[in-house]
C-alpha cells in the first residue's frame, strides 16, 4: 500500500475520505478484517472466560498489532502474551503494562532487554524458566539492572507422553529450578507455573498434562513456595483452551490461584485450522454453546484475477508472500466483478486453490464458470499467525466494505 494513500493518522473514519473496497480505492492484494466479526469474537471469548472465572492474556504473536492488543485489553484481557523480547518491547512501547513472555529468554541482548522492561514504571512482566541455568541467566541480568522479575516455572509433558518442547519434565528438574530460584531471591520472584498443551495429540493426553500442572501448583502452594498472591497458573493455546478451563477452574475458585489462558487467534479466527478446533470445542464443552453464534472468521485476503491461461485454471495475484499455506490453502469465499456487481456474492464451491508461488495462486475452475480478468475474490484463510506476519498494514471494514481503520503490525 502506498504510504500517501494509507496514512495512519488521518482520513479513515475521521476525515472526508472513506476508502471503499468495492469502488477500487484499495490496491489488491489486501488483508481485510471485518469489524463486526472481530467485535463478536471479542465478546464471545470474554463471555467464555468469565463463565469459568478465569483471566485472559491473548498471545500477541498472532497479530503483532498494538491496536488489536488494545481492543483485547478493552474487552477485559488481563494482559498480553508474547514470545520474544522484541515482541515484549513492541507491546510495552504501545502502552501494555502486563506482559507474559511465554518462552525461554536467553542471549545477552534478550536478557538485557527483559531487565530493562522490568524497570519500566508500572510494568508487570512475567518470564518463564525450565532449568537452573535459565534461572541463573535471568537472575544475573536482573541483578545487573537492579530489578526484580516475576518468574513462572515452565512444565513439559511427562517423559512418556508423546509430545513436548521446553519445560521441566520430572521431579528432579523441578527441584533444581526451585533451588536456583532460592539462590536468586531479591532479583527473581516465583509467581506461578506455566505450560503449553498444544503439542499433545488428543484430549486425554491434554487433560493428563493439565492435571499435572494443577497438582504441581497445588503442591507448591502448600509448600509456600510462591512469592505472589494469588499465584498464577497459565496455559492454553487456541485449540484446547476449553479443556484447560475445565481442568483448572477448581483452582481458580479457591482464590489462591489466578488462571491465565493464552489463546491468540480468537480475535480473527479462521476458516481452517481453528474453525475445526472450535467445532470440536463446541462438541465437547458444556459452556461454549451457551453464547450463541461461535467464533467467526474475520480475516480475508482480497485479490484479483490476473490471467485465465486455460479453461480450467485462473491465476490470482496472491501468493506465499500474502497468505498462510502451512495449514491448508486459502479458500475462495466471495466473488465480485467491478462495474457489474453491487456486492460480492458467494464464490462457486468447486473453486479451489491448488498451489501458490511467491505472488501467484493457481485457482482450479470449470470451463463454463463466469469468471473474468479483473474480478476480485476474497479468500478465507487457515492459520492467522502466518497470514498476519505477511502484512505491514491490514484494513478493517464494515459490512458495506468501507474501511474504518488501518491496523499496523510490528513483526
């Protein structure tokens, strides 16, 4: 998008110029968020979290868009989760003052950045650690800066479970981390337990892991290990947050533990990976169906038909640089012909993207289909994380396809 046409501080929704996707005001391809659907998703997730009495710290790595962070905070989020020191710096620079870094922080520059962030006025910064070595690195960085940092112990699934990343795996590892934290008292404060269940293959394994995390938290409470009241227990990506809520809600009701869930994709949702996950949530969870219409896909990529090289194929000006393809190809959702149609209509259900190049998509069509060079197609996507990171700016539109806001990302 040309800077002179898409200035961030004027025009959209406030000045005299309103960009209209259907009038040719916007260059394609474009990443487009539907305002009504985002508001619905924010309200739906708030209702779900409130029903369980839990807290929400959505994972900011999904969007890396401070304006969307603020929408999530305004809708009741406890804080914002990130994965790197750079992401934490972005969130802090845009006013977020409760940040959970749900990833190990190592490397001199990363550690220094985290210590500097911890020194900001009003900042509540939480990091995780899964080894004595990691604790020592955090402690030394905080000692150099003269700050105190909140730390959560990261747990991994047990050794006989079929998936893991980082995290304490057994009792000996946990004892080593606890002993090292004691050595850094005054610079590190044990504030809770953290885990990520998304690496596990099925509901049974997820429940087993979450129960272990809850039991570990209960044990550490009984041993008076925590330096924060209430202690924090944090987990849940965008696929199993309902199971985590089910298994941890009793601890939340005790008042001694604050449960912080971290799904990040709900604000935009999708029509692939997370649509399927949400369908499973609605089937297995007793609470989720209470809130009417479920999460809605709010992010689409709009692109133009560039060429019709043969009767069974169209070439779309959209490629790997524009849309995720790791969890399924984009799916044609609507078709619009400038100069003919008043509004987009549904794309034919037999259309399918069969391949992507850097800037091109191969769209399979039928010879008798009504499609022309210059037509505009909006594509639903699968896996929003790897679509957001391809865009410096996204457009928010109303149901009449008028742009109301520009969202800037900071990847």
